[in-house]
């Protein structure tokens, strides 16, 4: 629409997700001008008394197919996310995540995916129906398992999700094949804290997942990786440990530290900044 601008884009296997924000010229307050939200602040999507302009201040749209032919849809706005100021929008192959500026995580799309994940990709708990009768795509819904843990960052893979909280912890859920979730829960349908011995006491700042591989970077520049132990494996394969283990590298001067990480199937990127 002429009154909105694209703020964020995420791409799934066969769908596109777009978050928009109002143009300042329309007289609606830009999200940057709003007072900072806190973890306990209710979003306009959860507040039935919110004014119409507030609920129209931002929108999230998708177009395409989440998984099954019955999921196919033309460009549509998801009313449950209207007016929710977003920090991040990301997509797996069959599902999508929207992170609000106050740390609330919303997920929607197909809960199992084409190959039938052994855990709910949306993080809303076990699906009571047999896999062959799995429901079609689900609308946006807040992840209740993280209600007490404001999220700072989220990353999606084909069949898994990694959420980092504001207190520096990692939660994962979805398909556990290849140790993709970093813990030993075979059927993980809701966020589980990754309380691995190697991560205890670490303050996690950034993370990424790709296929069955995952990695996190700490605030003091350390990097831990897990997964890659099934199917086409990937960048995390070949390690002796099954859970998160620290990785090292060469070539970076000691005055620099790793501050972020990005993964693909068989390669990754480490972002370094000079130490203060």
C-alpha cells in the first residue's frame, strides 16, 4: 500500500513473508518514536481496546504455500500481528517467526513440514493428531513457553528454531535429527533451555541454525557449535562431542573478538570487532 513501507522480509521454501511499517507522512507515529516497550508490556495484538490507528501501524503479510496445497494463499495480512512492533522476522522452510521489540515471539505456518518433524516447529507443544492427519498451517500465536523469557534474537532452520533470551540463554525446539537441537530430547515440541555443561555460565549474544547445524557466540567472543550428525550432515559434522562444543579459529589478530555468527549448510561466517 502507498501508506506503508517494507521493513523486513523473510523467505521460506515456497512462501514469502513481509513486515511493513507506516510512512511518517501518513501522520502515524513511526515505531522509532514510540517509547521503549518492556517484557511485561502488552502488544496491540493482545489488547482488544487498542485504537484502530495503533493496530494499523504495522502489518505482516505472507504469500505462497507453507507446506500442503491447502495452505496456498494469495497475499494476506495476519491480523494477530497487526500493530505489533517487530525487531525481527525470520522463516524456516515451512514456518515463520516474528519477534516483537518487547521480546515476545510469535510463530505461524505448518507445525510439522513436508517430511513430518518429530517436534512441533511452532513451539506450541505436542500435536495430538496422528502425523498423517496433521493440521494445515496455523495462524500467528505467541510462544507460551517463552512468556517468562523475553527473546533477544531468533533463528530458523528447515526444521528447527533457536531463540536467544535477553539473559543470555538459548532455547531450541523442532526436529532433533542430527542433534540439531543441542540436547537429548527426541521429540521437542516446545522451547527447551539448552543447559549443556559447556554453555553454563556463558552469556550468549548471537546464534544461527542451518539444516541440522547450529552455533552461538558469547558476549566475550567464544563460539560453540552443535549438530550436523545426520542426513547430509554439514559444517558441524565430524566433532567428537554430540552437544555444544567450543570451536577455535586462526587468522584473526588477538585484539579482535568474534561478536556474531551466521551459518549455511556447509559454510559459516564469523563477525569480528576490535576489542575495546
